[in-house]
């Protein structure tokens, strides 16, 4: 959603006023950002200890959209609709990314743990970033620690947690940073772009709910302008390259995204 402030007149202001009324205000939803709307925005920001400047930016939009809407066990149509508002993209486009990243399975395994894939080559780099020599640990940890990408050691599903726990014994933060988490498979080392101060906070959010995973994805996308623009424009090859890496074509990520989008858009 666009940033709004006093004096603006826009369709987005009407959405703002409607959401403010949903939580107890009695504004005229006329699309004009006047003194009454300003007062309601500031009061809402103060109630959640946000910066109470009356400017409706990303943080205020996110807080307002999901305020007093309890998270369900699985994402709802409302969750996708509101998140699409946050990203200014089509709901079908947002759903397509989720569909491709976890084959539509959702954010959690049957055991109640978030979807996870551990990457040994990333763990190698993350140890180096922490001034730890990975070669010292490689012999006893060949299945979780290697300098180049390979899928040979993937166990899939709950089996990935055994690999994660083995890596955590060497260095917990580096291990957490070396896995892709949740329904959007975001790498742990991207925690700051998702709005978290530490990788541990990121992992905690991934374990909370599918909505927490969705909102982390939204923040991650908004911090990557090219990726964000590609999603909005449905430029799937560009989005796949930026989100999945330069090898995206080998796995046909762009084709999978396009097909998923066509299916959702047709509904």
C-alpha cells in the first residue's frame, strides 16, 4: 500500500478509513485524509507503540490490516487478500509463490514444525563469516557441511531437522541461518530483511504461525525493490531469478510460477 498522510485524497485512504472503522472508529469513508482520520491513525499508532506521526507507512498498514484478526491454523483468503494489499500485487500472484515454494503443502510439517531445508554449502559460508574454520568440522559432518551446493544429502521433511540439530551443535546461529524456513522458504541469513534483529527471532516467528511466515515474506519482498516490482508485474522469470537464484531455469521455477498464477487467476 502507498504511504498516506494528512491532506491526501485517494482510494487507498478509503481503505484506511474502512479498516479504522472496523476497529471501532466512526469515520466517513470518503477517501479524504482529514483531521478526523489523522486523529484516528495517531491513536491507533499510540495504542500499539508505533511512531505516532499520523503517517500511514508499511508498519502501520500491516498492524492495522491484521489487528483484531486472530491467526488461524492455516492461511485464510483474508490473509492472502490483505497481504496482497500490503505488496500492491494480485492475490493470485502472491498465492503462486506460496504454491511453488512448498508445493502448496503449507508452512508446517505434520509434527508441527515449520517447513525446512538445510543447506550445507550455506552453513560452510556462515561459519566462515563467524571466523570459524569449517574444514575443521567437515570430516565428522560431511552430510551437513560442504563448500559447494549439492542435493545429495537432503533428507526432506522432518528428516531435515536431524541435519539442523547436528549443525546447531557446531554453531546454532550459523545453523539457523543456513536453512530455508516456512511456506515461502526464506533463508535464515535474510532475517534482517524480514524485519528481525537476530536470526533466533526470525526462527521463532517461523515457528509461530503461517501468518507470521507470510508477513515475514512480505517484509522481505518490500526490502527488495526489483523483486517486488517483478512480482507486481508478474515477470516470472525475473522474479524467479531474484528469489531462487541464477539456476532457476533448471528447476523451471518461472514456468511453475506462471502456471500456478494462471490457475489461481482463473478461479
